[in-house]
C-alpha cells in the first residue's frame, strides 16, 4: 500500500505515446508542405516543421505528465487525509 499511486514515469510515457501518432501525422503533413507547425507565432513548413513537431512530442509528455502528477498525487493525498479524519470521527462516535 506504500507504493506510489501515480508515478511520473508512467504518466510521462502515457502522454508521450498518446500524442505520438497525431504528431507524426502532423510532422509528415508539414514535411509535405500541407499544414504548418506554428512555433512562437511563426508557421514552419518542410524539414523545420517536421523536426519541430518531433521535438514537441516529449515536451508535451513532460508538461502534461508533470501537471497531472501534481494534481493526481495532491488529490490522492487530500483524499487519504479526509478518509483518515472521517474514519477517526466514526470511531469516536462508536466509543460513546
């Protein structure tokens, strides 16, 4: 029961592999000049757009994994604190 409930490594790989097929499609479309990749307000086509799309894959995984790791672990911690308080109150009422 003492294991981490939501390890960052699993969240990172989950988000990275979830976005991977979509970013590969966008990278190929950018390479072919069909759709641009926008970075810092500039559209990029061709090889630059392809590499920017490929480099965005792990950044998306890091950002989403970190945000969700914080929220899920904080929520799990608060949930366990509330259950401990609620569980102790139930025992106090039973003793009376």
